[in-house]
C-alpha cells in the first residue's frame, strides 16, 4: 500500500519531543514521530493505513489526496 499513499506529509524536528514529527494535514489527527526522518515517514505510513482502515470501518469519508498543499 505504500505506493498508494499520495497524501502530503509535513516533516519537521520537534525540540520538545526530541524527534522528527510527520503530519498528514488532509487526515485529521494523523501524525507519527521517529528519531530519524526515515523512521518518522515509515511510522506515518503505518498510521495513514490505520487511519483509512478505521474510517472505512466507521463508514466515514476518506479524503481524496489533493497533492501539494500550500501551508507555508
């Protein structure tokens, strides 16, 4: 499923958490962390799949990926 993940991921370092944070703005509450960029991205890919699975189980809509968003 990794190839099907097309949501924008915002990745940044958090001094407070001492970890990289990966957030998916299009999926409310979807975020993960990790000690490296690679681990944060790998972790958020798992969370994206779980977010989608949970939404499907609850009958909630799943946002269509919009590509690059302009937050900055």
